[in-house]
DNA sequence: AGCACGCCGACT
DNA sequence: GTCGGCGTGCTC
C-alpha cells in the first residue's frame, strides 16, 4: 500500500493494527453528497474487524469528521490514495447485503438515470433491523412442482412462452391480458414455472391491493416459497423478508415498486403488471421506473420478462416493435368472446335519459338503460368518476385537441400570476416561446379554451337516479377490494375499482372528455388504461356485459376501447411520440436549478450531438423582469444517445456541484412532468 | 454540509 | 511582524 499509515487519534486508548491480508477496504459512503463524490473511498480494516469486514457488509466509517454508514465494496492490498487512510470504525453486521449482483444492478440504474450510486443503493437495501438477521431463514426448500398452465393456452405462443421460461431461455414478452382475465393467477403460474426449474421470480405490481391478489395466487401454488415485499411493511418485518430473499430462502418475490431491486437469486422470470401506472415510478432520486429496472435485470440475468396489462403503454409498444420483446396476445376471436360490449356516447349525440333523476345526474339514456338492465339481472354496476382537481391548461377551442407549441410541441399554458392588467398570451411551458397566433395542428382553428379537469358526478346524484339500489364508493378514502355478485352501484375513482364476483354487469365511464383533455403527454394513454382496467372487470358481451363510455366515438382512444385493441392504440401513440419528439421515441432530460447553474451547465456540458435544448423556462414565482429563482431546462436527444445524455449530465453536475450541493436536479424521461 | 488552508488589511 | 477576514477546495 502506498505508504498509508494509520492516523493516531488523540485519546485513543488502543493502538490499531491493519489486517494482515487485504487491509484496504473500498467503501461506498451512504451520505447525500454532491455528485463529484459519487465514488468509493478507501479505509483501513483493523485486524479485530478482519473477519467481519467482508465485501457487501455494512460499515461505519469517519467521513469529513463524522461517523457515517457505508458499504464495503471490496478489499484490496493497496490504495491509490496519497493521504492518510482512516479506519473502518465498526462493522455493524457481517451480513453481505450489497452483493456483487446488487451492486452491478445499482450501478447500471445510476448510470441510466445520470444519478448517484449511493442513492440507488439506498432504494435497493431496506434499513437494517438487527433482530431480523437472527430470524430470517437461510435454507431454500426443494423446488416446487411445475404448475398447470392451461390458462395461458388462450394466448398465441402462451404455452411456448412458458416452455421457454421453464427451459431457462430468456423469453421476453409484452402481454395483453384478456378482458376478465385472472391475471394474478397467470403471473403466479409463470413465477411457479420458473421456481419449478429452480430459478427465482419477481413480480412487481402498482399497489397494495394488486399485491394481495398476486400474493394469494402465488401462495396457492408455492406456499411459503413466495414472499411479499412492500415499503409499507413494519421495518423489522420488511428487513426479515428481504433477508430471506437475499439468503436464497425465498425464491419468488411479489411486491410493489420498492421490490424492483429485490435480490432474488438466479432470476429466471420478472414481471411488471400495468406498467402505465404512475406508481411504478419511484418518487425518489434518481426516479427509477419498474419497467426500466426489470428490463435491465432480465437482460443482465438472462431471465424471462413479462410487461403486462389490460392496456399497453407506448414504452411497451417500443419493446415489442423493436423486436426486443415478443407479443403475448390472444387471437381476435378470443378477445371478442371475452370483451364486454362497449358503447361510446359523445357530447353531441348524448340523449339524456327520460327519467328526471337520471337527467339530473346527466346520465345518457344508453348508460341508464345498461345500468338498469345489469341491476335487474342481479349484477353490480361499476361507475368510474374521475378525481376532483383542476389543471389550468389550454386546448383547441373547437376540436379540443391539446394546444401544443409549434416549435417544440410542449404543452401551451397561460403564464401564472395574470391577475389584473392585459391578459398575457399563451406560452410553451417547455421552451417558453410565446404563442400569439395559435393555430390548431389538428383542425386549424385559432381559438383556445381553458380546460378544467375532474368535476365528476357524485354518488348522491346517482343514488337519486337509482332509488332503492345500494350505492357504495371506493376511492381515496376507502378502497374496496371486492364486491359480491349483487345489484349495487359501485362508484369509484380510477384505479380504485373493486373486483366483482362474477364480473360487473355494466360499467359507466363518466367524463371521458375531461380525462382525455388533460394537458399531460400521456393523457390519452392513461385514460385508455383506466378505461381498460375498469372495463376488464365487466362480464363478456355474451353474458350481457356492457360498457358505456362518455366520450366521442371518433377519438382514437375511444375506438381502441370499443374494438378492444390496446396494441393498435399503443402503436399509434408511439408513432405520435416519435413525431413530436417525446419519450420513449427520444430521451428527454429535465434539469432544474438556479439560472446561474443552468447557464454554467450549458457552457460546460458536453452534450450529445443530437441534443436539442429547450428553454430554460422560469419555475415558480416570476418577478417583473420575467426572471425566477429556479429554472427548468429540457434537453432531448435521439434514443441511441440516451446513455451519453445521462453521463454528460452526471459529469456536468460534478463540475458545477463542487461548491454547492444539489444545485441542479436532473430527471430523465420525466413522463409525469411532460 | 463543515473544516482546513491561504492570501490581503488593521493592529500591537 | 501577526491576528484574522472569509474565498476556495476537499472530504479516504
């Protein structure tokens, strides 16, 4: 080692000696720090900690004078550090939690998002709980028997997919679940197939209710072999289960987004369900997405992968169209046999019901009749009502297509703080360009209109329209898991729909127009996903199942629902994103920071050739000169240069961040923001 | 974030 | 000469 001698601390009672072999510990310190410190530091292992200080274990070290947590990455004979090494002060546990696979995965994720390794590791390893280390099991049981997989026979190549999975080939698929599909059972069968071949499996779902369903389905096939991981678990229990996975005792993991990093041994199968749900986006730096992380993991591990749902995202469409994944879809005749009958009711052709109470609830007669028929047949009826809320945004005054910037296709909005004085012209919220002469790209109209989102019908109004029928609600306050096969109106906000025993007799999807007109990039995709997720809970048309959606039948998302063709819409959506320069066709970074920091970044950053710079636009309060304390810059590049973009932004932060920590915030493909 | 090193003004 | 201002840079 390069002349590194231990520093003698004053007051130290014992003289410390470095371990005889590989005394240098390479340590990842776990402190929120500027990007230029996103690298390991070397410490000396005292001989009394020699046995415990194994690669992957937690350590306590002195960093900038303070005792901090860290992970021992590796042990070496020498160091490149010129100064005096500090000691590893403590090894809280010899449990090697940061395994080489986990470290490699965390590195890959950090690189992809231009983020810091320590941030990813913090998401991937739950907080330690000493008691759990004694309790968690160490030994895996024998592999379970291969399960029956007849449920997959309805899908083209379904059986061969499972055969490939069983044979350990890395089959990857975008799966469109049939309406009414018992998807937890299908995913459980795939996981159990991997387990029966002695390999691990990981299924990640959006929320706790889905987790419960998938866990139950897996437990039926796998018993104790399956473990549920969720961030909401009590710390001790969470750590105990996580350790059981780390030690290989539990081969099959189901969980919510935090489980995307679960250290499953010999991963043979990974799945993300309903990847369009925002809950799959981890809301902490560097904001990894379940689908991204699982595709990465499946790739590295040579594992099979399912990106599944009733709907399909543009990202999933890209996986399929690029050939990286196959399609796992049913034949059209199967789809038609399973789907409910869908009717679209636009604003213009709305015939309000004759019944005065139904009129008051603004129910169209078609919806009213469908609901009454279903209730009469003894079935529950689902009513989906968008959440309350308000988003100030602009749409075409005539065709109501979202108003987009002619330069960069960013969303147009009215600048904030416009009380009094002359109304300010609309401006692009990305590049800041004012739009004085808007012309709709869709219909050519020059008129703009402000749009509001989420004024929904209420349960009481419906209760009056259907007197003597039980009305139950499921939403933000209380989410129902299931409802019995009895006549009832189940009023839900999107995503909170309970599963009905035997399926709903009908579903009414209200306020489709406001949902579709929201300013977000993914408004149409998300709306269609919410519709498919609700409509999939309805009985097939041959059993009387009906869906009435309140939106113009001429709109593409509405057509996709009526024809039950999620793949068709996702493909259109992907093509449109490509045309407008949005993810996933291109990669977009949003960089927030002070005007000085943004300027310094633009001066120094070595951005890829294809980089297109939009803005910066002010964020938050704007003074009279149009300046603000923080700005947002959008950088977009060709997909092939996504890696280069991430790394150049990472490097640019490092140069700049030497002075002040966290001066710039970088987010890659920030879909929720666009 | 804290903490050390370093290069110019007011003082004994 | 030398005490100390806080600008600049580093953190094993």
